[in-house]
């Protein structure tokens, strides 16, 4: 911090030696260990945060760090990624070129994709040297930068990256959110700056005045309250004052305002216009707001810079401290401020700036009825929706507040607000907003459009019956244009997909599809195909479901995961695999759903470790964007995988997480899956009665939920029913499996599962043999092993041990190859009952720590990273997503008890044979 007369020699660091030492220790640690760290400098305005951050940055630069430092701005906190931009675009060695950054920010419509690209750039740089990324005034960071700062430190925790933040004390502010997200995963230091001691203030006075402070000056400085900025401002005024008997020159109010009052009127007016524009502003923008030519304000600019109030970097003018800007700003009357902000918004847009740049001024200056402001907010919301849907929803909510009830524009703005709230995952707000608008009794067309707009939120909230009722009420008014009618009809189809009468639902869906095509409405077309796909899936017509989802994917590639899963349901894993590769290489807007499809693909092929990693990745990605769609099902499957592998602790952990997720999202699919998982746990615990109870509860959830959950696992479910002496339930399950096979005659798994079910219920060895033969031609090893095990047990029960051994051996070896060690051990016991013992050692439980604890995929990735690969380059070599690499790598570091890539490289190098 410098006074008006020049820089102060370390004055800003007087009394901060301990705090600087704390941060410098973290700088040294990150460079030495190769792992990341995070420090937050916090305190009141003027307390020295910026100076301490600058000193730490200087130390890091001298230590060989690549440094990127930015500063958030109160009036630019809306623009997506504006806060983090300076951190990656500026410095001696920018992490990204301006063109690359613009491409990331502009051409891609998803936060997860953007986050990964930023992570890749930082990770690549950190492979050559430690990196420091610093952000000052983090309390004003824009939402997308805040999102990135919550995620990136965890994503890059194994690389030498130091995150250095400075901000004001805010108990629930952005800084605390970022720190809490990182805590427990990497070293975190919070450096709280309090008032300077009297001795430090006295030293600071000596630095500024060039002589020791006498008692009168020390008494005066007591008024600064230990705040170094205020003290420096007071000292600068004293140093520049003419000699007189007065300690303070006449007319000078001690502190910031006193300095401002010494300026010329034109200069003060110019500064006021700059203060309205923000801490960092353009000279021409301020001149335009003054209503004067830029040339006429040269003297004002020079006086403001000469007085130490503004800095001029050649491109922008910057208030030297935000306290200076605030002091100027508060002296503008509230009415004038509002008018100036409104004018500033108009001027920025007229100068060709994007609407989002004007939003902060609109929010401060617009009044109800200002339709121009409403238009700007709507355009800004559309611009930011892809990367910050929450911000877009907020902007639309503000826009709606500016439109009086009597204006026709209100319902169009309201419809857009509902859609954006839904996109942001704020479904409850969307519905309440829609209901408020509907209570205003809009015209019939607007009524219909609002009801159609509410469809997405109602579907997300699992309120299918209400969605149907609202859609039918709107259709009954006959007041909608064909496009709106097509959407309402398609929404009704989607709601009917959850109904008992799927034949009627399909007929309604076909009509909806025709209406959508005729109206030429893409949204209605998408909804109709989605509804028809759901209906076919719920009816168990897998080939038809594939046709529907393939058409949907062709219409909108975002639905490619649904097509992939539909391929798996017809046992076409080759096509599913090809589409997964294409989607991974091309990228998709629904990364979490793609991970879900990858997990289903790996699970079907018996790649249990990879499936578990894919579902973990899916959950992480859903958490990143706060959209928990498949988390209950993911945890259900992971718990089942853990049971198969013999990890009861992990199985119970996933069971508890699934129950917690079910409380938040108790829809029929989640409930059915949860009940079946509870049956599996009861079976593992030896409680056949509870098994039967839970399987019966699956059907009570919904008319088709039982077979949807059990379509590939009717055999184990029947086995549990028979163990619980419920032959009626076993027969019902076998009948459902037979009906499913009839609907899908070309799907080996469906045919084989039906034969397996019949063989168990009728104790029919021929049917069981047929099941094994059919399933051996299919792609699912776990289903094949279950049938082979039951065939062997049935032979064994019939006293035909010699026939049991081949089937049981086949089952054991198949299960062992998938990693289902606990299941393989159970079959091994049956083999021992057959009296032949084991020709190979029983499956050995994998250790939980050390190199031997790693899965095959984890070892591949560990070796690649040890060789110097980034997550992206490792992902490219293995043809998987960087998110999956990150999941595997997280597990690697946990199992090896290490924290950095350097440690991993050393460990891999020391392995025998490496």
C-alpha cells in the first residue's frame, strides 16, 4: 500500500511477519511435495489482505512457480468466469491464451466440460513447475468462478498447485464454501488478519514519513483502529501537507474522504462516474457517463492518478483500493446512483458490450415497468444459461419482478422464468412461480403455455399424475396454438408412461408424435419420443424402446446415453460400446448420464471394478451440478457389487447412502431398487423371510417395477423366494420372466433368464441346462454364472455330483474372473460338497491398502500418470473420460496413502520389474 507520494518500503507487511511465514511455508510445501494446498487470507477492508497476497505471490514467483493472479469486482460479479479469467490469462506465462479461453467460455454449453478443460490446462503446467493461482476479493467472485474454485482444488489435489484466496470475513460467503469443499482433501490454511499492533503502526508511520512518529502522530493514528490502509492514507496526507502548527491541514477530514475533498470538482465528478462503473473501468465509459468528450477530462484523469486514487494500466483505470471507490460512491445520492447505473447499462450495451456486462447496473438502476431492462435481463439470462443456470434463473426472476401484472409481456417472461428455474434444478420455485402466474387468470393461450412450461419441473419432481391432470386441463380449454398443443400432448404421453394402461399410453404417444411432427416443434418431438421410449421400456419391449431412443438420439445427441442403454437391453454390447467411445471422444452435454451408461455397460460385461468406478464418477458429476438423478440406483448397484466382491463394510456404506438418497427422491424406480437391495442384504445375512418381504414390496411400488428391476436377475430373486418357502412368489416371478422373453425373442439374456426361472420353479434340469446354453451365447457373465451355479446345485441335490462339478466349476471361474470373489467362494463351497475339492485356490480377498489393492484399471492409470501423463492424455490412451481417470486416480492415492504424482512416480519406479 502506497500513499500519494510513492511506495512504502514493506509498510504493508509491518506486523504481518508471522502470517507471511505461514503462507510461505505452504508455498515451500507444495513445491516440495508435489501436492496441492489452499490458503485463505481474510479480514476487514483495508486490513492488508491484498498486500500479503502480493508478497506471497512474489515469494512463489521467486521459487519458480508459474503464477496467475486475478481480482474479483463487485460490479462484475455476474459475468461468467470473469473472476477467474485474470488468473489464467495474465502473468509471465499465461495458462491459456485469450483465444483458447474465449473458446472454452463461449463455444461449450456445460460447466463440467469447461471445468475439465481448465483443469487440464493447469495440470499440464503443473507437470513442469508448481503453479499458484490467486484471487483477491473472492467475496465478489462470479458464480461460475465460485463453482470452479469449489471443484478444481479437489480435481488437482495431486498436482503442485497452490490456491491463494483473499476476501472479507463472511461466515457463509464464497470463500468459506471453497475452503469447506477442500478441507480434508488437501492442506488448508486460513490466515485471519486482525488490527496491527501499536508498534507495527508506529513502524509504518516511520516508513511513510521518513522519521519516527512522535506522540501526537501516534495519538492521531489510534483513530485508524489498527487498519493499515486507513493509517497510510492519514500518513500520506500528513506527509504531503505544508508545514504548519496544525497537525492536520485545514479542511482535510482525516481518512479517505478528506483526501477526496481536496480534488477539483471535475475530478470528483469523473471519479463518481468511475465509481458507478466499478473498481475497474474504461476511461471512455466514464467520460460517456459524464456526458463529456474524453479529451475534456484529461486533467481530471491526471489529477486522480497523481493523487494516488486511481491507477492507470493503459487499458483500464482502477481505484487503488475499494475503500476509495466506496468513499466516492456513497457520496452520490441514492436517486442519482440509480439513474447513473441505468444510464451506465444503456451506455455499455450501446457500445456493443454483451448484455451480461450491463446486468449489475440493471439490477441497481431499473424500475418496475422498464421493458428495456427486462429485455436486457432476458438476453443476459439466455447467454449464461448453459454454464450458470442458477444465475440465469436469478436474472429471469428479477426480470419478472420488473413486469407489472397488467402487462402482456408478463406471461412470456414468466414462462421463460419457469423454464430457467427448472433448468437450474429449482423445480419447486418453478412450480410456485407458475402457480402465482396462473392465479392471475391469464388468457387461454398464455394459460396453456404456462402449463406446458411447468411440465419439466413436475416430471423432475416425480409428480406424473399432476402433470397429466394439468396437461389435460390445458388441452381441454382448446385455446392453444398447434405448437403449444403438441407440447401439452407430448407431456401427457410422458405422464402416461407411468400409468397402468401402457397400451393406451402408447396410442396417446403415437398421436403426440404425429402432432409434434405436424407442428414442427422440436421440443414436442423430443418429449413425444422420450415418452414413447419410456412406455416401450416399461412394457418390456426392448427392441421398440431401442427404436424410440435411437430416433431421440438422432434428434438430439444429448440423449445418446439413453440409446446406449437401450442397446444393452437387447444384448448389443458391441453397438453400446461403439457409441460410448464416440460419445467419450466427442464429448456430451450430459457427462453424468454418460457415466451411468458406461457403468451399465461395464456391469453387464462383468467388469465390476470398472462399473463401480463409473457409478462413483456419475455420482461425483451429479453432485458437481447439484442434479442427483441416478444416485440412489448408483449406490444400489455399488452395494450389490460390494456384496458380490465380499466387501461387507462398503456394501453397508452404500446401502446407507442409498437410503439417504431415497428420502430425498422417493420415486417408484428408486424405491423398487432399494427394496431389492434390502433383499440382497437380507440374503447375505441369512434372513429368507426378510428377503421375501422385500421382493414382494418391489411389486407393490408399481405395476411394472418388479420386472424392470429383476429383468436380468429373476433367477437369484426366485432362489431367494424358494429359500423363503414362498413358491407362489417364485411362480409369479417365473411367469413374468417368461412373458418378458416372449416380448424379446431375439435377446439371449431374456430367453436364458426365463429358462433359468422355469428350471428353478419346476426343478427342471433340462430347463436349467437350456438356460446355461443360451446364456453362454450372450454377453452377461454374471447372469450366466448364476444359471450355471443353480444348475450345479440342482444336480448336486439330485445326487449327481459328477454332473454338478462342471457346472459349478464354470460358475466359480466365471465369477472369479469378474472379481465377484464372495460369490465365487460360495460356489467353491458347493464344489467341496460335491467331494472333488478345488483344483485351484479359492478367490483371495483383495487387500484394502498397497499396490495389490489396486484394480487392473487403477494400475494402468497409475503407471501412465507415473510416466508423466495428465488425466487427459491418460484418458485419450485408454479411450475413457478424464472424469473416470480422476475417479480411478483418487482411489489409487487413497489405497497407496500418497498425496502427489511425484510420490506415485517414485512408488511405481520402485516396484519389482519396473
